[in-house]
């Protein structure tokens, strides 16, 4: 991007963010921006999985406070839904390393056959290559290839991915762009939509977080998605905010908070009244009163690992082991939703509401008994969610 383009972008950001929304104006798009829902950290380098393979690297899949993925894979396969086969997940993000084009390369952990037609709503062209790295990490969390002797495993490793670029080279975007991408996903037959991003307003240096449904245009598109039978997964956001996501309109998306390797809420995770479930996001423990799993600062839990690239080297793929945030948590739930749909445990054509209630009912309770403000219904449990309904019992 040229200096003049950067300056124009900066002016646009300042003007948009200067519009502070009172509570009565929250339905408007004025002043709202979107950004990737993650907390960046140093990205330790490696060219392959850690010694011991994915089981040593991906605690979020098989650890004591992981999502219990291995048993879910076995159960889904027995039910004919191996790895989320036949399900399409639309990833609205910074694009995905889906193809070789110019300076960009397809991720070696995302098979060419896994992609369906997408679109770049930032540059307005049919080539949604990732220029930031965030979307590729998210897509890998959902559908990284299994049994290829490389990298990590996606939760729904045989699901199809629809790459929809809505965030720019700095991980920022507009609600209007997101709403257009949601409607593209509807028209193109997506089964699940993943939104690993958050809305915010206020001064650029002190952004105020908002629920994804704070945007009128996004909310309208989400209503259409629900009517079309699409399950929408949304990251709760990373501002440690106890008011976001809001309860109002929370049926339009499954709002996902982030937890640590210890089973505590991540210190970054929003935990408003609209929080539905949590999933591993890595990072340090939050201060949650009377929760024995929480010990802020000691010892530190591991972050989430996955295949992506640094923005300055879009053709060099590595395992990036130091990502944390609700951006990592949401795609795990999207992957589990794909396994549930592919397995048929809820029938041939469950509604989004039925899928949400099923994921909440089979979640592993954390924190205070029952639904609570820090963990919602609890930690997503892929194994419990893919059992036949008559046999559903949360694991752990």
C-alpha cells in the first residue's frame, strides 16, 4: 500500500471512529469498525509439528480442557459424517491462503479440494487471498488436513471452506462489507458461517467494543442467514468486557468466549450476558472468583498453534504457536457444528436454533453450576455433541 493510500486509510479510520454511539444509536452502523478478534503475541517458529505430533501440540483438541475431538471424529465417521464431510463453512476474515496467485501461495495444510468459490469484498475481485495471516489460521483451525504428515489437524478436517475476505491488510473492515459477505454465503449455500472478528467504536486509540449485532446491516444479514438455516458462529471479542456480547439479538449467532489450558476464562475474553459457550483460546487465566481452575499469572497456559504465515512473508508457512483469543475459540465451535451437521445426530436438516441448543446442552459445565456469565453453557464438547441424542452425556 502506498503512503498516500495509508494516509487516506488513516483519515477514514479517524473520521469513522470519532462518531461515539450512545446506547440509543447502537443499531446504526455509524462509527462502527470491525477487526480480527485475536490477541497477537510472539510467533515461535517451526517447520513442522512439535515432537510427538499433533497430540503434543494441539492441547485444545485432546487436553484435559480441550474439546474432546478424537472421540468425536470416531463417532462422526461411524455415522457417515467423517471429518465434517459434505458441510461448507464460510470463513469471513482476512482471506485465506487458498491458491497460488502472484506472491501468494496455498497453505500446505489446506487441500485444494477443500475450497469452494469465494470472493474478496475488500478489493472487489474473485481472489480472496489472505494478506494478513489471520484468516488462514482460522481456516486451519476449522479444516486443516489430517493424515498428511504435516502441521496440525482441523476440527472438521473434511469440511469445505468458502473464503470470504472482509478484513484488510491490517485486520480491519466495515460492517457493510461483512453484511455483503454474509449474503454471498447465503446465496452460495454455506451451512456454517464463522465470524472471528469483533465490532468496536470510539476513538482509534481507545476503541469501545460492541456486539456483532450492534450493526444494523450485519444484524439484517444475520436474520437472513438464520432464515436460510445457516449456523452462525461469532467470536465474543477480546476486550475483557462484561457487557459484550449483549443478550439482545443473541439468537442470531452462537457467541463464543475463550478459555485457557487450565479450564479458566482467558483474561482477554469478553463475557457479556449474551455469551453462549466457550472454547479453547489460550492465554492467561482471568480472575474469576471461586473458580479453582483460575490462577492468573502462574503458571501460564499454552496458546493455540496452527499453520499460517507472517504478513511480510505470505509464501512462507509455519506453525505459529503463540496465538490467543476468541478468534481461536470460535472456529473450533464452527468445526464442531460441522461435525454435528455431517453426522446427522440432529436429523437431516436441523435449524440453527436446534444446533445451538444441542451444543449448549452437551457443553461441559465450568465455573458456577449451570449457565453463568463467565462461561455461558460451558466448554464445547465435540464428543458429547456427536453422540446419538439418546446417549448424550457431557464428557469430563
